[in-house]
């Protein structure tokens, strides 16, 4: 099971959003590694902050920043650490 928590930094973005990503970004942290897990993220984030993402099965953890804008991440794909990850 993957746990996602959002931590509010309590501020609004200081720069305009990137028009190249009007529907959010799907993050892929696997660099081609298999197996992998993926999950949706609460989208859009309320404002500037970050997600902490942790897998109960393999222990992989990461953090992802948000700005409360359209180009915030909407999903994430994580490399599974049950088997050693073979990076390219």
C-alpha cells in the first residue's frame, strides 16, 4: 500500500504556471526499472507544499513539491525495492 500525505507550506506560488502542462504532470521515478508501483496524487494541490509518498511493501519513500498550479503532479510511478533496482 502506498501512503500519500500533503504538507502545506502556507504560501501561494510566486510565479505563473507553465502553460505546457495544463492538465498536470505524471511523474515517473522508475528510470525504466521493473517492477514498479504507481498511484494518483490529490490534484491540484491547495497551494505551495509537498507530498510525502511511502510504500509499505518495499519501503521506497520520496517527496514531491507542489505549487497549487495546473502543472502540479497528478500521479507518480515508483520503482519497487523488493528486488534490487537495476538502473540504466
